[in-house]
C-alpha cells in the first residue's frame, strides 16, 4: 500500500520526492502524495530553488493540494518580487532604508502585495512553468510547459502560453462538477487503490460505485 510519509516514492529514483516531506518553511503547505521531479538540482531543495521572493516578513503562503505533479524547474514567485507599480519609480527605495534614511519597519512598502499562491488537488504543473503571487489554480488543472500564470485557473482547465490562457477543458461541465463533488483525492488510500483503474481509464461510473 502507498505511504505518503517517505521522501522518495520510487526505489532508486533520487530525482522525485514527495514534496511534503522535504519542506520546513511553515508558510508552505503541501498535500499528501504530491510529487516534485528535478533532474537538474536536488529536488529536496525545492523551497530554496523554486519558491522565490518568499520572505517571512510578508507572511504569504504557498498552498499545494494532494496528488499534484510538479515538473522540473517550476517556479512560484511571491510578493517581494512585485516592485510597486503605483510609485513613480519601480526602484525599491524602502528595501534600502539604510541608504536613504527611511524607516526600517516600512520595508514592505517596496512591493505590491497580491496574496498567497493556492494550488488545488490533482494539478499538473509542467516543465519550467511560472506561477505568480495571488494566483489560485483549481483542482485537476494542467499548466503547460513554460507557461507564465498571471491569473486564476478554473478547475480541470488546461492553460498555456505567456501569459497563460485557457486552451481547453479536460472534461465536459457535468463530469467536472461530479469530480469536484467526489473529491477522490480525499478518500482513504485503500479506497483509492481499489479505484485506480477507474481513475486511469476515465471511468466516472466506476468511480461513483460504493
């Protein structure tokens, strides 16, 4: 039976990790069985290499659901990377408070605050995709290779491009509605194991049994 409490889900594969078990930052929350693959860097260094401009002073959070698949080089860009657009200059004067005689406790005025990044369950994030602060991605969505996601993505929607735009829905609206009600990712592992064939074969009828 699958177990979510180990680091490496596959014997002999040091490039893929259960992400939840390599995270130490309290502002990063990862669901069970979500995987990250990295063939360039150590995948255990995800929070250092892939979660960028994520400084404790902001308190912003990265939340990723269960059973997500995150490809090599995907990046999550947080609020401190958003130079203030309402200023007459994008130069981050408050960040260099010592140089300009500014108040240290107002350093966060150097950037715009757009909020947390929230990723649903069963989301596939493609190679070197970039997710910007304030974005929410719905359950079952697919983010294309090297897409730059600047706005929310509805459930079970495939997006791609720069900036990312909807390409198609994975299923019809009735199927999507039913999947969002079933929430198979919240089932016990034993039940998921029993229904894997139905999940893999797109058999919604088989998923509803029992």
